[in-house]
């Protein structure tokens, strides 16, 4: 049974989803969260749709056992490949990050003639952002580019490193020219916002969907009457492999100290 006391599950391939968790905790400070990073299978961005869907279903079953009221798929690639399946098969609400990102980019006050999207190979190949943007704003011009090296650079903690700046210039110098908005279509990219903004220039509006996701989650819970009435919520962290490594890298995303538990690889679930 979903109640006000039920936790919210947040799922990502690794620790990039912590950017979304942070926004959720800010917006929904009274909620209890369970974060699951599928570190045994990271990265999702270069995996097939079938593989990512299978991993996402296992994560959802883990959340089902934890009796969550809502699962937030913080990972763009998993949102692309698995959101529909999860929505159809799970007994709780499921929220992805793609639509909130598109909504944020098409916000009334934003210029939206020319929109760029960057993400993993999987997200870009799917064409999902382009399709949704053109459905809502047919006049827009949309272009997309995969920036796969950004993920390991963030995992390494090189969010302001000269190499990261160089990589950003290679990926984005030409790509970003003339854009009105640039959607950060990957969990890790908000950590590189400063570097990306520097290359894209001051006229490009950088869109990070995390806040929009948090606001949608809040609306959803309020409408369902299951928002927590508490003042302060908790958060528990789980990974499918190498908790110590997760802890080390995740400290870039989190200010407080925290514990991480490893869950069985979920292979047989
Ligand atoms: N979480 C992934 C995403 O947002 C990026 C990392 C990965 O490739 O697993 O698409």
C-alpha cells in the first residue's frame, strides 16, 4: 500500500542521478528516499535498449520490495528505453527525466527556435528529445550530439580540469554556436555546467532538468495525497557493486557523510 510514509526510489546507472536526488531532497525535504545506483552495469549510455530495460526492471523490483510510492528514473538513457515498460508493469508511479527536461527547455520565457541536446549515445540515437520538442514546438530546430567522454571525466572528479575543458571545446564549440538553449540530457552533465557554459557562451540558456523533475514529483505526490507530512526525511544508498568506490566518487555530489550498502546483483530477481 502506498502511504504518506512510503519512501521514494531514485534510480540511476551509477552516481550521476545524485544530481536529481539533490534537487528532489530540496523540493521534498520531508520525504524518505532510497537511492539505487546500478554500478555493476554502468555505463548504460553505450548499452542496448534490451539490456538497459532489463536492468531498470530489476531496479524497479528492488524498489517494489522496499514498498516505494514513486520511482524516479534519474537516468536519461534508462528513461529513454525503460520508462514505458516500468509504467505498465509497476504498482507505483514512475517518473522519468526526459519530459521534464523538454518542458524546461520550452518554458514560456525561454527562446526556443534553436535547441541543442547533449547526452549519451543511447539517448541521442533514440531521437526522443527531438521528437518531443517538435511535437510541442513544431517551429523549433533541434540538433543533438553524444558527448560520451563527459561521464568518465565526471566520475573521475575532473569537473574543472583542463582536459575536461578541452573535451568540452571539441564537442561543443561548433555545435553550440547559434543555439538558444542547450539541454543537458545526461545525469552527469549538470556537474559540468560551468565548463559547458563557458564554451557555449553567455547567450545560450543551459537547461538542467533536475529541478523540473523535483517539481513534477511534488505535484504528483500532492495530487495522489501521498506527500509526506514530516519535516525531515532520510536517505539510504544502495549500489549493485563496489560500494567503496561509489562512496568516494559520490562525495562530489553530496555534502554530508553517508553509508552505502551493496545489494545482491539482482540477477535472479
Ligand atoms: N545516467 C546516464 C544517463 O543519464 C549516464 C551514465 C551512463 O551512461 O550510465 O544517460
